[in-house]
């Protein structure tokens, strides 16, 4: 009876349920809880100015990618990168990554913006950079991709799901293979160690977890940072402090 009364509604709901999504995570996620956000209060010109901590870091050209990469997070990161470019197209931007991965299309929007804007984007892994998070870590400015000593990095091929008519399933299967080839090419282009396309495909065949040393050896990062140097101090190039300064 309901189907006869509201046939258009049923067709619309069914069509919406077949939305394409390539992701490293399960399609259904539990509700996200509230994240406590510290605030910083400064005295400015005799008055008070209060920032949330992420806005304060943005003033220092630091962008934080925390959690799953989805459309909302992607839009926020892209907007911050574009704002910082408009503010000063010469000064570098620092992108801190702690992410289990997420949507391929949302992640590629961030990656394309990183390579599109003028300021170099340095990437730093804190915690983990898995799946799309590892691609963004690898896609940072050459020579300025870092991780902390106990970081975890994971790479793999994209995963996805679709249901519908057999012809449509074949179309989407072809699309995810195209996306896999595209992602493999991004890794090949940014890895500091030379790999053939076939080697990249073998590396991405299954989930590959790496510690900081393995990620450095593979060429995903350029250096492991153990501590921040004090003014006038220079890192030794082997993970002690910031990278050595070049003339």
C-alpha cells in the first residue's frame, strides 16, 4: 500500500542509496563525539582576544588534519590552505597529520590543493598516517616530509562497494581500478626511492604497516624528528631536531 501511494519516494530513496564512495573505512561509522577544544586568551591593545587553539595555530601557518578524511574535513583543510596562500604566498605551510584515512575523492581534493598553491606544504606525521593519510604525508614538499619516532604509516589499495544492475557494477569496478592506478602514480611520483609501477602495485596489494624507520627507508618521509631544536641549534640530519639548514 505504501509503495503504491509513494512510488516516487521509494525510487528516490533507492537511487540515493547507490552513491559511489571509495574509502579505507567501513561505510557506516558510529556517531562522532564532541572534541574538547582549548582556547587561548591574549591581551591585544589593552583588550582581550580569545582564539580556539586551531585558529591560533593557523596564525602560525600550522594546519591540523585529525581523524577521518571526509568531505567536511577536506573542505576545512582546503579553505585553510587557500587562506594561508592569500595571506603570504612565500612562507611555508606546515600540515600535521594524524589520520586513519578516508574518502579518496576528499583526500585528493586536499592533495591537489597542496600542489596547486604557491607556498610549499611541509607534512608531519604524528600518531598515524594510514591510507589517504599516508598519501597526503608523501605528497608534501620534497625534503620537508617528516614523522615522529613512534608514528605508524600504512599504505594499501583503495576499497569500495556498489550494488545495482550488473552493467553499473562493471562501470564502477572499472572506475575503482582507474583510481587505483592514479593513486599508485601519485606515490611513485613522490617517493624518494625509485620504484617501478609494478613494484608500487605489489606494495599496495595488501595493508602494509610501517614504523618511522621503514617509512623513511621506503621514501614516504625525508626525515624522522625526535625533538625540536633550541634557537641557534642545528639538527644533524639523522633525526636529531629539525633538518639541517642549507644556505
